[in-house]
């Protein structure tokens, strides 16, 4: 269930959902809507924070995935300055983050300067990513004459594509799965998908390509995945839809990594929505995240 609360730091309900059911409906503000859905769906909540970035509230834990980035390539959404500052300083709802995950080092998913600033400011979340991403954070900390990593806070993995590793961090079970990145020009980029197990099972694929090589041997269809978080081509392409139905079988899908509306020169957003709608009732329900601050209950 998607709840459009409001753009960050604005206390207005999104006008697109100002009415519920009829013109005579009572209009609830964003917080009332959130409370209502919290009763229906429990405390598990996803908040959209950046291009492919989400803050997960899962069984009392807070997990930030790809949530600190500054490079949008004049196309994608980056972490807004105020939101990034709130994350660095632990301002609610970004207080008490237990775990930060970054799928890979590209600037629309990760920023080493912001992550290093989080560590310097005393943030206590464990931080897990690829070897290249974590090395760039350590380099910044060392260059600033800070302790390299006294609490083993920074955790790096260098897994060959197809390899997977399970970790238990901050009371959370994470399985990192190395996948081939979208695009031939990025075939050497290490991309980690994250399978998170709690009272719900969540898969965030980062920029893992929707190719058989990434999925056919993982047996993810046996995991009972409740929520799959994907870049929008996963629901745009018939071949990707077939892959999801055959080898993953999630109950619900959240699609993100969409271009900003005013930068969508090729109509990718409309095409993705139309393709997902045409997929039919046998395909998992798809929710598109387009505005930072949107909340999704699962």
C-alpha cells in the first residue's frame, strides 16, 4: 500500500490523492493516512529517499539502502541536501539506523563523502557494500586523519557474479548476492543485490541486470519473497517480466530508478506503467515510486 505523504519538509497532502472515494470523502492529512495504513499493514514501512534509495522499517529495524547519493547524471533523483543532513545527524525518521547497504559504487547509488561524513559524525550503523565502495570511504577517513575503522563499522565484500554470502549484522540477516550490472559497458562493475530476511523477506537488486545469468541458479522462487525492489526496466520489458514470474515470484514489486518527470524525454515512465498494467493479474502488483518522501507499507 502506497501512501503519498508530502514532499520532504512540506506539511501538505499530495494533491493527486487529496480525495478518497468521492467528492464528499473526508480528507485525511498525510499523518492520519499513515496511521490508518500502519494499523492495516503493521509497522513495516518503506520510505523513498533517492534514485534507488529506500529506508526500510522492518520488524523494528531501520535499514537504509542506496540512500546517500549526489550524482543524478541530470536525470535521476539524488538525496536532497536537507534529507542527507538529517541522515548524517540522526534526525527522525533517520535516527537509530541499524544498517546501511549500498549495492555498488556508482554515484546515483552511493557517495563516499556523505558516508564518510556519517561515520565522522558518530553514526553507528554498520555499513556494507562492495570492496570498491568501502575502500573509497576508508580512503576519505584516512586522508582526514580519522581512525580507519575502529569499530569494524565498514564491511566490504568482493564476490564474483553468482556468488552469495549471508551475514548477520545488527540483528538483521542479510544475504548479499553478486550480480552482473545492467549494460555491457558496466560488465566489470560489482553489484550486490540484498536479500533481507525478517518477518517479511525483501529483495533489493540495485542495478543487477534482468538477465537469466543473474537468477536462474539462485532458486529465489523458493524464498517466498514478499517485496522486490527493482529499477523500472524490470517491469517494462516482457523478458524481464517473464524472468520475475519464473525465477523470483515476489508477492509485490516496487519500481524505482525512474527519471525525473521533467527529464523523461523518451516517455520511459508512461511506457513502464503501461507495460506493467498489460502484464495482467498473474503478474505481481507493481507500485512506482516517483516522489521523494512517499511511504509504502508491506
